[in-house]
């Protein structure tokens, strides 16, 4: 199972509200590093059930590699306690289109011998591009769009 992080596994609503629903990169970077995002309850329930059933879970996020430690801390602190893989953007991938980046990360998972049964994200760019999952689910996100 592949999960996006922001607005899929974790909610950044508190930070978005604090910024009057605008995007201030330096403020959002500080927010990510604070590891204070809350779990999205439905995704956490799905994650727990998948782990109970022995499904390997992978996170693919647009967050930069510089935020790895805080992202891992945040995921664990809200209940996402283990995973098979966590992919964050390297500096070399920072200008890569999201669809290319995320589908490339899924290809790495598939090439390692995993069958992707579910891909869950809040943006169509989380789901598009080959390889695709057997089932893809797009959550609503009324706050922002990432092409």
C-alpha cells in the first residue's frame, strides 16, 4: 500500500489556518520540522488494518529529504509506527514534476517485487503515472492543488 503524507496521512490544517490558507515556504518548512501535524483518522485506521493483515506500507511524499527526521518522528508520534519505505524528494528531484517523481518512486517499489494494491493520496498527481495501483483513491483537498 502506498500513502501520500500531507493531507492524506497527516493533516497540516493548523499550519494552513495560521497562514490564513496561504503558502509561505519558510513557515511551512518550520511546521514540517516541528513534527506537530495530526493524523488523519481514516487513513490511520486503514494503515493499522493493513499492518494487521501483513500488508507492506510505503509512504511517498513531496517533502524534501531535509525533513526526513522530523517526518519520521511525526509519523511515529501519531501512530504510523512502521513502514517498508519512506520516499522524500532529494535535492536533485526538487524541480521534477510531481507525477514523474511519484510514479518513479512507485516503479522502485514494483521493481523490488511488491504488488501495489492501493495508492491513497489527496492529489491526482499522487496517483497518476505508471505503475498504477490495483486501486487508487483520491481524497478531497479543498486547500491546494499540485499538478
